[in-house]
C-alpha cells in the first residue's frame, strides 16, 4: 500500500496532479488540484484504490482529509470518487460538523448528496467523527438500538459509558444501558 508520495509536481490535471517520483510521473487524484502548481515540491498522504479496471492513487496534503476520505469509504455505496467529491464540494471541517450534528439539509444542499445517501453517511460515520468511537463490536449495535429507541447521540453515549464491565454480551449491555438511565 502506498501511504505517502513525495516529489515535484510535473503538471496539474483537472482531477489531480502528476508528481515526479524518481523519474516516474504518478497521477494522484486530489480534491483541489488548483492549489498546486507545476514545479512545486509536494508531500501527500495517499490512499491506493485497487479496482477491477486498474489502480488509482488519491492524495491529501492534510492527514485529517485522508482520515475523513477513508471514513467515507467505510460507508456502503461510497467509492473513492464519491468520497473525494465530498471534499471537493465542501471543506472537511464543515463536513465533519454537519455529520456530527446530523445536518442532513447541509449535506443534501451544499454537498449535493441525495437524502438517503446523506442519512447513510451520517448514521455510519457520525460516531467516528464525534469523538467517542462506538463503531465496533457489540457497543455499536447497542448504540444504534438506543438511537432507534429515541435516545439522542449524547444520551446514547452517556448510557454506554454507564455500562458496568461485568455486562457481557449485546443483550446484557443493552439492558444495562437502558437501566443506567442515561436519558
């Protein structure tokens, strides 16, 4: 996996930049190619996407942009071009804030996502952006169940933090969260 690329920008393309890396001209797709200029030395954090019809390299000057890009890829139905398109249409900080606040209208109007796609993005990555990571294992399911039952994201996190370590298994953890009165 190629995680970083350093070199000189040979040319600026509509979708990216061509970077000279030890005599190789490597096309790197970037969100904002217009900020680069030919002859400029660059260091980009990268994501290598291997597809059926070839490989593509996506580059980011800011490691936080790469993190957001890769989080977006974890959403089913979002590929590298869509994830990069999000960063083309709005600054990452605004996107993260909108997702953390579950602001569907911002994502549909400014970013241009459909309502279903915006909701899916919010549901699947808001907890990863919001700070507390409940994205894996049984707690992710417990968190989703609490939200489905009407808890706010903050209340669900509070309920999860009140679960004793002795509660093992999804059902036991859900019961403990509900009785912890996090709401």
